[in-house]
């Protein structure tokens, strides 16, 4: 028969694409391999050998040989051919995954069933894979293609992997969640999931120093928005099929979350960008122009750039001493990231020392203060990469190191600001300007000058009139009183906020961006 028992490695000579191949399955390594073997015996694998980890096999099914037509004389040697098909992940270019099928033909029915049984038993042991999912579809996100993308590209994969789904609009306490939409849709689901988890655990979310409880559920994202920053930063592409396959194989990626407070009231949770000034003005203006569709972002971006507003205020931050990286070290976050793993360990040690009084408590930690006029203040929990900016706002930001990259762009000329923005689209160091500062922080606060003046009771009538003049003449380059915050695409109007970063609070159905692997040869 050419095969051994299920507990031992399987070795057989089968047919793939009408070619005689040696096929092996090693349970210890959990890898299915096959290679051409035209001569007698199995032979040794050559450079053209193919392999698939069992963890990346979607499903295995018996093939209906009666519906196949074979013109080659090789198949005539099998009086009653039997076959099974392995549905698996195939890596394509630019971090994309594709659904691939490989059919193996067997000369005997018993051998075919042995392969089917062994592979299925190994798939059953993969407990990280979801069995049931709640699916939220945003019919209005991006180009309004969410439902179509789900039905055409995602649902067939879930069905193949025997994953049952409910398309609903309410969270469930026991099922992982998949949202089909853009970053805004994901933000809404995230906010609801974290909030419900904290309420169930009795945590006061309005307390800025509250220790938040991680959720046991994972969130999947099927990109169908305009930017899809979260997908691009966690998977490396905004391809719906790739994201669906990461969900099917049960990948898990822990990710930081920031909490945004004002006067001991929780405003929002954020996972990607918290931007004041330039990005805050864009999102605020674009909300008034939804009738323009996706073009509203380009229109508002140009308008905001030409307005060239700057905002005066004070930024206070606590440097992230626990992290092993820095914003300009050129080491991006990748799958199995050492920086995230090591930083989390050091953060836990730091917290234990503070708990037992062996290290400075938060009240006496050394905060740094930066005052001035800023065109933009950005805090990124991730690279914030997207199609237009493949490296993102902070290329070396990490997904799970318990910190954020705080980027301060001081007042400068329009030309210099344009140079800064252009570098988001190329390989040059976007922080290499005298008017740009970047810090890796674990907490920060911002108060606009307008609020500081009110708190200090400095309300001279002349200053108020001057402020009105500047507000009504956007091209004057004067400091306008207040901007808004862009919190993952949502507008926050508070000019004074307190932000903290919670290490690896949520988990996504993702793996992190893999290093540049060669596309798979199997099909």
C-alpha cells in the first residue's frame, strides 16, 4: 500500500497534476510535502518540492472522480482511481494569501481514506480555529461593497472550513467577531467589545488609571473601507481573501489599545491613529462633505493643507522606558515580533516592582513637557500604513509593545510641511526634519493654550478679538484656538485629553506582517 499507520509518518506514491509524486505527512512536524518522483521508489525531494503546514490547510475533502475527465493515458492505468483534495493557503506577492487546491490521486480506495482520515484528525486538533462567528457588515463603508465582498470572497471560505456564522448587529458574549467594513466599523466593534468586557469585570472605565481586562474573544476584519489602515498594518495588505484566510486558520495577534479620557470621563478607545491639528481638521471637515463620497478626504486634505493652521498647547508625556526599540531604529513590527514580546515582559516586571514599592510610583515618574505651536500632533499605536502610504506615519511603531509613537510637527512653512507629507509615500526618513520630534511613550496628556488661558482666568478682551480674527481668516497662518482629535476616524472635540496605552488588550485574527517570503509554488 505504500503507507504506514496514522500515528507514524505517512509516505505514499500518489499522482498530482498527472505527475507521479512522492507524498509525505509527518505528524511531528505537521507538514504535508510532495515532490516529483518519476522513477521507481519515492526518491529524495528536490528543489521543486512543495510543502504546506497542516496549520494552513483549510479543509480536506474526497474528490468526485466521476465528474472528472482525463485525456492522459497515465490515468488509464488506474481502473478505479480515488482522489482527495487539499484546500490550503498559498502565498502570493505583497503579503497576499490565496485559496489554493491540490488534488492527490490514489490507486487504492483504502489508501485514499487513510490520507483523508489522518489529515482530518490533525485538523481537528487545531483548537485555535473558530467554529462559529458573528459577522457585522457595514453596508455604507468605503465604496459600499461590504455585503458583496463578504458574499463573494469570504462566505465560501467560511463554508469550506465548516465555520457557521450569524450576520447580526448585536454583540454576543461567547463568539468571536468579524466586521466587514473599514477602520470606522472596526473601531465601533472594538469599543463595544472592550466596554462590555470591562463592565462584566466591574472595571470603572472612566477612571484614567483603571487596569483594563483583556477580552477572551478575537476580532476579525474583512477590509471593505476607504483606508483599511488596521488590516494593512497587521497583515500587510488590504485584501479580503487574505484576511478571511487568517480567520479560517485561527491566527491570533495581540494588539495594544489606547484609552482617551477628559476630566475623568472615557471618550474613546483607539488602536491606530490619534491625531490633533492636521489630521483632526481633515476628519472634521470631511464629515460635512459625506455627499462627495471618498473624494471628500482628498478635498478636505487639500483644504486643510492650504489653510495651514497651527495650534498652541502643551504636551506632557511619560517615556516608555520598558520598550526595547525606538521610533527611528528602522525595525518594523513583524510576525513573531521580538520587540513586542520582550517589551511586554519588561513592562510586566516594571509593574510588579511598582506594586511592591521597588520602583517609582506613577505620581513621581519623570514626565517630559513640550510647549509650542504645532501643525499636527499624532500618536500611533501601529505604523498606520495603507495603500497610499505603504510605510505609514511611523514605520517602526509596534503593535503590542505597550507604547505609542508620539509625533510632534511644529509650526513650519507650507513647503517644509509638504516635504514632510511626501516622505510618507517614499522610503526616506520622515522624522529627519528640525521641526519634527518623535518620542516613544506609554502615557501622554495634551492641553490647548486656549484651555490653559481659561484655567488661568486670562480672558483679556483684546486676545479674544484677535482669536476671532484668526479664526475667520484661515490663510493667515496664525494660531487658531482649538482643533479636533481624529480618533481612528471619529471626531473628538475635547481640547484637553489624557491618553494611556494598554499592552496587548485585544486580539485579532491576524499573524502580523510576515517577512518577504517567496510566493508558494503549489496551486
